């Protein structure tokens, strides 16, 4: 199997070589050929990491068959749901994955489908908990007297909007001047 290796360290002061050498050795013992190495040197809290994105691009093009990483927190620290979505995305591309240090995180073995099913259930539970926390936070804010949702529409003076537009003001400038959304200004002007 063709193997992609993803490694990440949080700072430039840390070395990726320790992870890389052990991952390459593990791949060799599995009979996998390492065809790509993706290495980021920044926090895993966001998915906009350059090599992380390149890895997903290559996965979508099936440039490797299995992704090997040191541990789940080296792959991502975005939270349980987002991390599980990354694994699911790999699976959707037909890419298997394996954590070196967490042997239960392995979609390549005989229990691969079971692992994916369990992770899907965990992700669903995380979504439910997130929704519950959001609703609880909104309820607390209501009890504290906070007004939630969209603010009431301000009075729309279409003639003033038309006048500002006739003076050559951009929609963004008109929006800032009137305190109305750009689309509201445009609709009011069209209605004249």
C-alpha cells in the first residue's frame, strides 16, 4: 500500500524527525511504501494548515492509500467532532488511516468498519452535546434579560438611500451611514 505520513509539531523549536523516523519504520514493517510526507510546524487548533490541506487534496486524488500519523492530537486539536469529521473525510475518499500510538484508531485492520462506526456515534453524540450547550447558553442569556436574535429593523428611509446613491456613495458606505444591511439598502432603492 502507498502510505502518506502526516506529522505536526506546535512550534518551530520542536523537531519533527522523531515522529517521522518512527512512522517510516512502522510503515516499513507493515509493508507500506511511504510516498508522501506532510509536515506542519504550528498549532493543530485550526485546519487551515498548509500541509494538512495539501494532504487532504492529495487524499481526494488518491495519491496514497493509507494515512499514518503519530497520534490523533498530532492530526488535529480542533475538538472531537471536527477531528472525527477529518477521519470521516479520509474514509469518504477511500483512504484508510492509522494512529501509531493509539492502536485502536486504525481503519486498516479487521475491525476497521467497527472503529469507523464507533467514531461516527461519538461524533453524533458530540453534535448533540454541542447543541445542548448552545441551547443552555441561550436560555441563560434570556433569563439575564438579553435580547437575542436579529435586532429590530431600523426605519428605512428609501429617499435618503437614493440620495446617497445619487451622490455616488457605494453600497457599503451607504450601509455604514444608515446602519442598515447592504441588501436592505439595495432593496429599498430598487423599490423607489
